[in-house]
C-alpha cells in the first residue's frame, strides 16, 4: 500500500489485498473516509471565511465628490463676521443599497486648512446622496471630499 | 475507462479490469482515483487559501448607523459672533469590537452651513459618544461608521 503525496489518500498497489481501500472489513484506511476528512476540513475553512465576511456590512462603497466653484453660493450669516459659501453636489451610487446607508465625508485639502466649516451629507437615499460643503470662501477651482457609504448595521 | 463529467474522476465499467482505478492498473499507467481526488482537493484548497489571503486583511468588524443629536447646551464664547449649542449622544455598538475601533462621523443636515462640528469622543470597544455643535439647538442627524483599526 502507498499514499498519494498531496493528502495521503490511500492508493492500492498490485500485490495488495484487492479492494482494501474501499472495504471496511479489510485492514487499512478507507479512501472514502480519508476524502471525507479532507472535504470536512476544506468546508470548515470555507465556512470560516463566510462567517468573517458575513459579519461585515454587505455593501460598502467609496468615492470622491468634487464641488466646482460655479456651484457655490454666498450665504449670509450673522454667526460669522462675513458671509460663507455653500456648495453641493449630488452623488449616485454605482449600485443601489437596500436601504439608505450611513455616509461620511471628509474634505481633501490641498491648502489652507481651517477654511472649511462643514462637510456633510443630506438627502441620503438608497441610490445616492448630496454632499455639501460650507467654507469661508469659494474654491479657486473646486473642493473635493472623500466619501464612504456603508450599509447600516443598526 | 470512463470518467465522471464534473471533475474527470475515473471509475470502472463492467469490462474494465477490476480495481484498476484504485491501483492504476497492472503497470500503474492508468489514472488513480485517489490521486485524481487529491488534485481536486488541492485545487479547492488553493481557492480557499486565495479567499483567505484576499479577505484576511479586511477589518474583522465594520459597523455603521445613524443617530440624532439635540444640541441643547448653550455655549457662550468669543470665537463666533453668537452663542452656539452643543449636544452629545452615546452609541452602543450592536456587537462589541475586539478593541477600540476607529469612528468617523458626518452631519446629515437639511440646513447645510449651520453645523460647526461633528466629532467623536471616548470610543471604546463597546460604545462611543458623538458630539455635535451648531448655531441653533435643532436636533440634527449624524451618520457614523466604526471599523476595527487595521494599523
């Protein structure tokens, strides 16, 4: 008798008692049981991956939204010493969520940190949202924000 | 010699030499069932290992939600031209993280330009506190995402 080298599955050789690897009444490891043990191990490995992935939100998407200078409008506000500038831009998800996701945005600044007052999302639906940005001045060309949308888990 | 159609595993027919699929035949030149099965097991193992390698670097837990904060505390200050309002809400994670996660938050407001700050305080594996400051005391929505830290 011998064993194949990958998993040690039993292989019969000429001269062996015929059928020992498939007959439980003969001495030796049953081929079927050796295969079943390996299948069980692989299935357990696979199930571990499924469990790990299954615990994560089923839909996570991310991107960047640019708000060009032309979309910014002055917003008078006595809260500040001078009017601020408000811009918005709609984003459509590449594929819809099953329900409105949680959306977070962070401005990606290339200069002058401190000028952006607020970045937010509103009108969030399964298919998209509108990113907003409020700053003390309109951008020279555009403001860009990174966004991540995640299926809500609670 | 016949082979089944899904994986090409050999099996024996009535006219075959009995046991050749177990031995490879008298001269060992025929396909051996055990070796054919082992090759398929190795292929499956490699596929599973590929998945493990691909997704093993993912955060093990990512949670997300929405909350509402009523900024009821009036804050007198000199930085702005008027008082502002501050509020907090505690978020208890539906499932505790293995360690303190990274938490990010963004206001979900229907009146853009009024919120001053949305931030996070005191995250633990079980909860975090979301903060919101705005010009008025109107209840304001926030979105949050918490993820296992990967570094």
